[in-house]
C-alpha cells in the first residue's frame, strides 16, 4: 500500500475558505429520486455514504424555478418546503466533516410542455428545438421552446439568486452554476443554439453576457467564494456545439476571473491527449481552482494532479458505484462496477444506496 503522501489525489488542498483533505470530488449526478421535486430522506443516506472528513461533494442538479425542470423526480430549491427537505441531507454530510455544494440549473429548451407550469412552452435563448430523446429516456421529443424576451432575462437571473440564497439557508457551503451540457446557460453560450440579435447574442462577448451577469448577481447574493461554475465549451451534448469552442472557453475563463469565484469545472466525456490539449489553455486562463471531470480513473486522476492539469478531480460513475472511493484509491483496491440500468430509476435503494463498501464487498 502506498503512503498518502505518494498519492496526489489524496493530498490536501485549500479551496478558498475550505481546507480539503483530499482531491477526490463527488460529481453532481442527476439521480431522479426526488419525488414531486422534493428531496427525500434517502438522499441523506446516499450523500453521507460518500462523505469523508475534508471531502468535497457537489449535489445533483437542482431546479431554480418551476420552469427549470426537464427530468422526472429531480429536486428543486425554489420553495420553502424544498429548503426544509434539504436541511437534514446537508446536516448528514456536514456531520461527516465534508464540504457540500449544490449544483443549481435551468434546463432551458431541454424540456417538454408536460414539465412546464400550465403546459407552457419551455424557455430558452432561442426558439430552436433540441433533438431528443432525453438522457433519462422519458422525453422522446423535446418541445419547441419560446425565446426569452430581453426584459425577461433579469427575472431569470433573480430566480438563480433566490435559489442560491435558499441553498445557503438550507446549509450548503456554496453553489455550482450548471453552465454545461446544453442546458440553459450553455444555450446562451453556444452559437450553434444562440441566434439572438440583442445584446445577449452574436459575438462571444454577447453570448457570455448572461453567464457573467448571472455570476455577478449570485456573487452579490451569497459571496463569490461560495460559487463554482461548470461549463463544457468543447461538448456538443444535445446539439450544443460552438463554431470556435477554444475562443469561447478562454474568453469565458478569463472573464470569470473578474468575479473571484471559487472554481470552474470542465467536464469531458472521456480523457485523451486531445482533451488534455483542450484543457490546458482553459486551465491557464482561469486563476482560481480548476476542477477536471473527464472520465478519470485512479492513475489518470493522479497524473492530472501531479502535472497541474487540475487542482481537484471530479468522479461520477466510479463514485456512484464506490461510496468509499477515496479509501479504495488509497488502498489501490478494485472498484465496484456501476449499473447503467439504475442511473435514472426512481428506486430509493437499488443503484443508489446499496453499492457495497470495500469491507462488505470483500466479505
């Protein structure tokens, strides 16, 4: 067994005001187990299983308003009932000594009228309809969205501010703004979707305007050192491509420096030499902490830390299937296999809280 000092992933890191004992981060994963958009008690079990002293967990994407939803049984944070339901979940994580952030989102055009209040059209920066089906498989064809009027954008930003304030009231240490994977923030960023002719469309500066105004407003609401920003400039998930993703990535990373936010996270589908060449300019452009999520395993995660490509490494499926992932990395122990069939099921146990810990799996 290696000593902790020899394992880069298990070295401490000062993330703004938070001293982390290791660099293995739980990714925000949509789990579709929050009935009626209200977080449930089984989420306290799920997250606390994966909490360790000085570890960082990022909770699943959580809606900022009743127009933000596009998946079944995903949580919200816009009502007091939702805030109260989150409180014992956050406490369970803090009782383990971990740091807990909440990812907040609006799905924008990746929705259907059946998810929208009074069956209205989803909102987006554009009226371009996204191709289906949805990742959870419940939507075969997305509805045609309604392009937001310019005067509506400040109201949308206020929804995010309210959600961020509610997250802090629920006890979270901060929020991650979900600007990736073709959801609403990403829809504004990408010229493959954004066809606006006002001050929020056209040039890369204009397409980043919504993101930057949003960051500025949320920073004023809860403080800049409680904010992370996730973006995916190189991804075309849900037909969200950009004609010059490197220019977009570097411009946005540099612009975010003005707000002194805690971190940016850049997710990739898989790790490769090409991915590394894409990440390095973004890594150099942003002056805060850089979180990478690119299908890392133990060895590639250690390499990312050792080379300086990332400060922290975010794990999704491996952390889902291995609630004790940092310990398994410490021991270089084998990993449980994840079950894709349960990713979006609504079962409160199967594929959620029943993955075995190392001691259980070895008998």
